[in-house]
C-alpha cells in the first residue's frame, strides 16, 4: 500500500507539472529547473501548490521532487498564495491549471493507469 501511494503521488506530481506546462506554456524543464525568471518561478510555485493540494506529500517530499529544501517549498506556497490573493489573473490561471489537471487525471483513470 505504501509503495502504491508513492507511485500514485509521483504520477500526480508528473501530471501536475504537465498541467502547469500546458496552461502556462512554460516547459517542464523550466518548471523543474533552477532559473528564477518570474514566469518560471510562478509556474513552479503553482505546480508546488497543486501538488500540495492533490497529494499527501510533505513539504520535504515536494522539495525532493523539485530538488529543493522544504523551506523553499513553504516560501513558494506562501508567495504564490499571496499573489493569487491580489491578482485575479493568477487566480484564473490557477483555476485553468486545476481544470487541466482534472482532465489529465480523468484521462489516466480511463486507461486504468491510475487507481484513485
């Protein structure tokens, strides 16, 4: 069961990054990379937020997936939440990301690749 959860979390991580990439047009390598351009950082932070909401991963676990420290993940989540609190554009973009993520997850479930 624990191993199956890790596999599901990893699949959800990959799907979240794909959803963010599809909506923001930021390449996967830039979402996972180290560059600090605002466009890349926003996409990376939205991916972290989506992963935090859709998995049971800890801050440390999310940090490992992005090759970052847990404190960086905490900072990223606070930062993107603050931006979304004041920016309707960012809220709308995150909602589009959620819709894309749901679509991709349903697609995986229809292929029996992902157990819920």
